């Protein structure tokens, strides 16, 4: 039916194409069709049996990962009290999904203050810049709260001891390099990573994509997959993208 209609409309110079909106903030990049999931294929290739979900928010990433067919274990870390409650609720649907005690993940063990954004997903330990708020007004900060911060090497150690191959997902709004600094002792046991990286400064002091890619290359990781992320709806310019890295075994 759709093919026949398309042929008729083409006689009048009209074509039907799938509408693809500009990705908005909070967009989850995992391809959603199980048979065609490039991400799931990579997890299988590297025999990943543990995913560390750092910056889990309400559990969007983990929920989507289980939906596309991942059957291993996921451990989620989240600092915001409001998001943490929703995360606990979401995890009850999956026996292989464990929620770590509420904490931020960074480069040292201490107590910190996290900025809370109106949309929750843009909350960060760093000050937000006008370029971000202009592109996404809902990202404006509306408060803050104190929370314990731990190094990933300590927070994840007990989980990784039971794993054969670990994948690390980091979504921490500009704080990615600090998370990796605090993971130095366990990085050799991590086979792959997904990081949300910014092309322009969105958070004060936040690392940008080129610098982070160079750092990861020196650590032995290569880019295997790129997915569009947050774009400015006014211009269509992409501001962030999710990049998936693996240690090259091929």
C-alpha cells in the first residue's frame, strides 16, 4: 500500500521519506532493533558480561540495553536523590540489574555538591555554560545537593571481581576525565567504553571530544561506533555525540 502510494505521488513530484528529528537532550543512542543492533553485536564480540552504568539518571540506558537483548549484568551508579529513587524502581523489572549505593563517581573519595538541572539529565558537578542553556533552556540549574563521591576503582571493584569482561558507560556531563582518573587501577580490565562527549564547551572545565579521544587512544582504545546525541534545535548543530570505544582485538 505504501509503495503504491509512493509511486503515485512521485508522478506529481512528491516523495515520502521517514522523518528524523534533531536529537534532543536525554536522547538514548542505542539502536533499538535487536537484530540490527551494532552495539549488541560489539558486546557479544567482546563477550561482555558486566556493564558499569556511570551516570545512570532514571535508568534509561540500562532499560534500553536489556530491551535490545543484553543478558549480562548491569550495575548502575547515580548521585541525584530524585533520579536514584526512579532508578531503583526501574531496576525491579530486571534481576540482572543492580543499583550501587547512591554516590557520584570521580577522581577521589570525598563529599561534593552536585548542581541539579531542571531536566535532571543535564545535572553536573561542573558549572553549566550559556551555550548549553541557550540550546536547551530546560537544562538550567534549579538547585544543588551534597553527595558522597567515590573513585570507580573502589566503587566497582567488588562487581568486577565476578566479571570476565567489563564495559564502562560514562554519562557525567563534562566530568568524564575525572571518572577515568579515578578508574586508573581497573582500566586494564575494561574492554570497552561508551562516553557522551561534547564538541563545544557546555560545562566549565569539561573535557572536549578531541582531547578525550586522544587520551583513550593512548590507553589502547579505538573508536568502533559513533551515534548522534544532543543537537541545538535552533540550528541543527550537533553539540554532543556518544562514542563507543573498544580495545582493538581484530
